[in-house]
C-alpha cells in the first residue's frame, strides 16, 4: 500500500480508503448495502491488513448508524486509524437540522463524536455546498472545532471550483483553518472534474479523495451492452451517477473488460488503478456489499497499468474540451502552468 501526503498537510493517507456507506442499510442507504457490525468488523480488518489507514463515513449514512457501527467494529485502538466523516445533509426535520450554519456544524460534530465513540475526528468534511449560509460563518465554525481539538483537518466535498476557491480565499483573509482536501466524484464514466477541480487542487495544494470510482458499480464489469445483470443498484431507483451517453459508457466498459481479461484481473481493479495514476488523486474510496468485492478492490493498490493500457482508457473515456479550454489549448499553450497541463497537455500533444 502506498501512502500519500494529503494536500499541503503533514498527514499521510493510504492510496485506498475504506468507504462505509454500505454500513447499516437504513433508509435510502439500503439501496447501497446493509453491512451489519459483524460484517463491518470483517471488512475493516481486511482493509487494515491490506494497509488501509483511513475510514470514510458521513453522519447521513443510514441516519448515523454507519458511524455507530464503525465504533463497535473497529478492531484496533482508535489512535491507530484515521476516521473521516461529513456534515451538511439533513439529520432531522427541523429548520436547523441541515446546512452549514454554525449551529448545525457544531451540533452535528458533537453528535458524530458520540456515535463514533471518540473525542476527535481526523478529517471533517462539509458534504455539500450551502449557498444560503455565509462562508465566513461556516469556516469560522470549522476553525473553532479545530482549535478546540475536536477536529484535526477539514475538507470539502461536491463543491464547484468557484465555490471552493472562494472558500479558500475567505480562509486566507480571516486566518481560518484551510481545507486540506476535497472529496469528489471521478471515474472513467465521467471525467468532468478534470476541467477545473483537479487543476484547482494541484494549484492550491489540496488532496483529492475520490468517491464512487466504479460509478456506482457501472464499471464493475457486470453491466455490458445488451446484457442485464442479475443484481446491482442501477436496476432499481438508484440514479447516481447519471448516464448521459450510454454508448460511450459501454465503449469504455468494453475496453476496461478487455484490459482486465488480458491481465487476469477484474474490471473493477483496472478502473481503480487507472484513477490511482491520475494527476492530483490522493486516495480512492472503495466500499463493497460483500467481503469478496472488498478483497478484489483492495488488490487494485498493487496493479500497475502500462502506458499503452492507460492510453486506451484515456482515449475511450475522453471528454471534449469545453470553452474556454479549447481556446486556451490553441492560443495560450506558450504560458500554461502544471495545473493547466493536467487537462490541456494531452490535447496539445495529440494536435502536434
């Protein structure tokens, strides 16, 4: 297992993170999985044995049950593992039971600490944007939690680039604790984050935690053109992530499966390994319904794709350059930064 620096912080996290949305299976999370305490104990032990040192959860996963299960299932001392959780989503029906107000953040942090059975959270992440609460209020509350010792690092999730950059600016202006990372959706199915979020992370020194690297199971290999799998969350009402170009998705899966078969590994391992080699990615969050799925995903940490394999995957999953990037690729190529080149470099090289 490789350990990578989380942004500009001194914290080192494993290249794979254990995701726990499957823990509990209450409410909407039932569509993802329903791992109980015994199952969680096995999966956490498997992950730790493989070298994983970060467990990611959220207060909203199974209405807090995921956090409670982690506390009961953790097979090692609390200080021997890193725990990340999140705040923002509704945790009740009251007018202040959601959002990123000072009230909700501090109250939710205290509740997460109780459920996790700990007195500190290693990485506390705002789960989603709140456009109605001033960033100054949100960031001051997070800064207070860090100063009080209840939180050690803070991160963002699911922010647009301008929102994240504004937050970093507010933190700098007021001397607040700065986000060290962002957690984003990124996969071979959708590479939108390469336009702005990845370059921003590299330019501003933010770590990237990737959620849903298999696109909700679409890249697992069981979804094939003209073939209906026997099971899977996309067979029900689960529509995350959305699929806008089904033909392109299946073209990507065809290449993914071909590479996997040639290497004697699963398509899931190839999809995760591809992400581990992308610019800016710090860690990929893997979660599984079964122990067998988790064991397979953990093997991706040791899978090294060849340049030719990466090129095939890059090409079939590539997205067209949107404005202003196609214009910059034509007229600004003489003065591009390393952050710019994460997106524009391959397009410029292909045009020469």
